[in-house]
C-alpha cells in the first residue's frame, strides 16, 4: 500500500473497530491516519498464511502494520491493542487525566474481555455447534444478558462509557 498504516481485517465486529477508529482520526484531521485496508478472507483460511502470521502470530483479525518509520515498522495485533496504539500515536480518544484515563481503559478492557468471548460463545453453541447442549447455551445467554445490563445501566447515567467524552472504549463497544 501507499500509506504507512496497513490494517488487515474483515467486516467482523472486531475487524470493524480498527476501521472506525481510523475514520474517526481522519475526521479529526489526522492526515497521518490515512490507511490502505487489506481484506483477510478468514472463511478461506487466509489468516493462517505465512504473510499474515508475520503480522499476527495468533492468526486472528484485525492486525496492523505501521510503516511510518520505514526502518522500524511496528506490528500491532488484537483489536484493543490496535485501538490503544492508534489513540496514543495520535493523542486522541484517550483522556490524559489519570482518573478519566483509568475509567476509559477499564471500559475498553471490559469490552475486550467479555463481549467477543461471550457473544461468540453464545453464537457458537446456539447456532453452529454440531450438537445442542442446554447448559452452554443457557450459560452464555445469561452472561450476555448480564453484560448488556451492565452496559445499559452505564449509558443510562453517562453520555459516553467513560463519562462525558467520546473515547476509544466507545469505539470498541459500538
């Protein structure tokens, strides 16, 4: 690609997060956030190719190569790590004040640590597992509902997850 930022992804919930972040940075006027998106067709197993594994040794999307410093390219993988990397690189979407930053990062890691695992687990056992077992379906459904209640209560009291400012945790959760 012609731009320093090279995200590798697909239109999955985790994959979209990086694109939203990059577009938000561009909307703020950060021209250094221009990027060339690379499609990784995971349904065809492309995430296991040697080229992609060089960017993400865990063979999951999304991943990012930052070639801003051609002599020292930076690879970043896992959606939360990419979002935080971009936020810090451009000085946007993460509060600078310590308590607000802690709140923002707490909600970011809340989302990263629960939503993909619980939602994916529910979807797998409910729709894709070769055998339907009541316990995992009910367990994941209960946890997804609980997490949604946590989210609902938080946004009922605050404009954004971390408080009064739109931040990286909102991008991850959206």
